[in-house]
DNA sequence: TATGAAATTGATGACCC
DNA sequence: GGGTCATCAATTTCATA
């Protein structure tokens, strides 16, 4: 993990369709060497996968919300139960008054209610507090 | 935007290195036709860009936190001021007691303090409440 | 680990349905 | 819109240092 690896990661985050020849030139290596470095970054799991960034609103998910969940121990398979709800994008165990934080995307607030109802049925959930996003300033990839 | 477009988006989210020939076969089209559909999805902005998903911890950003900000009107260029802080991954205007929600990634809690100090200096900020993530169950791309 | 070149595979555009 | 084909470009592998 040196500066060249970090530069390659930055370039690929911006645009993963760049050719290895172009990447190599940008970091002062041959295309083959750039390729080999990227291959190893993938192998080591630093680069998890190549994917596309999608406009969620265009796919009919216009409402983003965060839900703080109060509850007990998340020992069982609460994680799996939450993962089974397709509208939940992120689930974190947090410090503080609540103990889980979810990020949820739904077409509207109507569908958000349905998701909250399902969340409430997950083992150990005793209460929820919902934060609806009114406007997103930015959602970006860190360099 | 039909079911084939949605399938193509799903396939590319899983793995954007798939060839158009493979994509076409998966959705019952020729490679050329699949290519044309994906081109139009990009053109329309439904697909924003092709990127890589990176293991943040491997890049030295081990601590994820959310910060709820109380404050006034975000009319000026608060958005730009926040965007200038590189550790802030997301910034949302929210409904509820606070009025902004930030997602922050730092190497440790020490650096989180530095970021909070900078956030406090942004125009209109009167208070912050920080939620530190203890464990992430998942952070995924919605299908 | 890097280079340079060879071989394979994929992208892209013109043309027709 | 989609299919097919020809051309051009990129990926991937390998011999060599």
C-alpha cells in the first residue's frame, strides 16, 4: 500500500472504465504494471468490486430516511433479519441512546411506514425514531 | 425504463466488469442491444458512473460516525463549506430536532474531534450530537 | 515488481431488419 | 429498438530482466 496504490484507487473511484494504459501513464508506470497492482488490490480485498453508481430517485426510491432503533442485544440473527428487508441500505450498531442505525430508501413515506412495521417485528426492537431526509447536499466517495 | 433496463442495472451493480455479450445473454438480447441500452441509461443519468467499492478500513478510515447538527438556515453556502471537509461522506438536510445529518469517516476518534471542530465553525451551526458506529452489519447497494 | 510484446477477448460503429 | 458483422481497442498472459 504505497502512494501509487492510493493514486490508482482514487483514479478508479472517479472512473473505473479507464484503461490500464491510461492508469499507468497517470501514475508513471507501464500499463502492465498498473494492471498487476490493481489485480493485487482486488486480491487483497482493498478493492471490493467494480460497480455502477445509480440515481436512486430515477429508480423510484425518492425518500431517504434514517431510523434509530432502541432495543436489546443483537446477538441472534438480527443482522440477517434486517438484511432480509430490501429497503434497508445500511445497518450499524451504534453507541448512544439508541443502539442501531438504519439507512432506508423507499419510493415514498407510505412505503417507509411498511418498512418500519417490518423493522418493529425484528427480535429485540423496542422502539424506533425516524429521521426523514428533506434534501441531500451530497453523497460522495471519499478520496 | 422497463424490466430489462432494471435487470441490466442490477447486473452491473453486482459486477460492472461484465462484458456486454454476457449482459445481453443474461437479459435475452444481443451484446450490441445491451450495449445500446446501457449507453442510454448513462446518457439519461440513471447510471451516474462506473466506480470501485473500496474497503475503507484498509485505507485507514476505521471509524464511521454520524453527526446531527442543530442550527439555523442553510441558505448560504453551508453545503460548500461542508463539502470542503474531506472526511464528510454525506450531508443531508433532515426533518426533526436537528437539521443536518453528516456521515463522517476518520482513522480514529482523535481525528473525529478535529472534524467536529471544523464543523462547528461552519456558518449557522449551534450544536452537534455525535453517534459513533461500533459495528457495521452491512453497507450495501440496493437492487 | 516492472517492462514490452503476443494472443485473446471485448467494445464500437455501420448497415439492415 | 434490435441483430449481425467488421474493425479497432483493451485486457490478460508470458518471457525477460
